[in-house]
C-alpha cells in the first residue's frame, strides 16, 4: 500500500481553468503538507495542516486553497490557473508538526506534475 | 527568508570516485535532514542531525552538522550508479519549526 498517494500524477490544463489535486495518507499521521517544486528543482512549502488545522500558510496566492476534510486527507484546489503555476506539487505527511526530529519523518507522495498551457 | 544554499548544483562523476555536497546558511537550524529524490518520485529521507558537530554514517554516506548548526555536508565514498539522484538538505527553525529545503544538488554517477 502506498503511504502517501496523490492524484492525478499528471495534470495538463488551460490557463484560467480551476483544478484540484487530492492527497491521502494511510500512516495515521497528524500533519500534512503541500510543497511546490519548480523547474529548477527548488522545493518550497506552501501549506501545513495539523489535525485539520492550518498551521503554516506561506506567501501563496489566494487562488490556492487547501482543504482538509479529515486528518488523512489534504486536497489542493487552484483557481484561475496561470502559466507560472506549472510545477510538480508534492504532498507529504509526518507524525507531528514539530520540526525535523528523529521521529518526525516526512513521507512524500510521488508528486503531481501540473502543466498549464 | 531563510535560505539553504547547496553546492555544487550539478555533479557528474565516475563510479568509484568520492564526492562532497555542501549545504550552507546564515541561519541557525534546530535540526537538519538530507533527502534523495529520484526522477518521478518524492524525496526520501536519508538522515536527521540535531546536534552541532554531529557526524552520522549510513554505509558509504557520511553526514556532518556544523558546530554552529548553520551548515552541513554529505560525503559519499566510492560512488555507485545507484547513488544518482537529486540530494536535498532541509532545515527546521522557528516556533512552528517550518521546514526550508536547500537548492538541491543533482548527482550523476557514470558506470
């Protein structure tokens, strides 16, 4: 069983469209994250949720809206897609949200490659 | 904004060679991790270091956390083609222990 699964793996869409990416973790973790990896492979945190509560919200356009229906799921909805949104989006989860300890390992999904045309 | 600069950005070496990747910052981190990412996959954790000056070994990989907890290095001995991938360092700091990833080092080991 995949620990952190994201769907879809690939997403090709037109500028201006609205799209969603789904993420589910079966590890029983309390914290989930969304990261964006650009074409230069730079990985930057976007959001972090702990027990369905938003705890980190980086400088991300408000066209991006995360939603956590329960602590096993964290979805990402993007409105009015722009060319600059093209990137690979990674979902991750960890046992808790407190730092990078020996126990607080982040497990990443395989990524969703978004291409905006 | 905290920044973790990795060097080199790209590295292409022959199998059997040794290499060192550096992760530097002007900020202090409470802990630091190294990840390896293969094409089409998410990053996978290699090691966590939390004490300044700490050295950890994972088979042919040696990780060191700087004394001031601002920098780290990854040394690979006798590199193998299976070591090929993107290596990322990541540091945690601040009240919410926000994770900042490094700029990445793309390693290619040629058989």
